[in-house]
C-alpha cells in the first residue's frame, strides 16, 4: 500500500511542478525532468498502479471476510 500511495502522490507533485514550470520543467538543467522519468518507471516497475490497487483490495476483502 505504501508503494502505491507514495509513487502516486510523488508523481502528482512532480506533475504539478512540471505544469508550473512549463517548458522549463523539461530542461535537463532542473531535476524535475529526471524525477518525472524515474517516477514513471517506479509506477510501472513493480506492477502497474491499477494492478497493485486490485491486489490491495482483494487482500483487504479477504481479511474482512475471514474476521467476520
């Protein structure tokens, strides 16, 4: 859950910064461009975020079903 949440929030923050900086956000002189690329890979690297969300939901539902 932490991986999915952390990468999603980090990506939203960097994306917002890219919007603020405009074309300058893609300049290699700023770290934003590198962060953007790295976060894109991290969102997919261990499984797409949507897949992780389905896995988390199934796990939580399974736990709820056994404790009731």
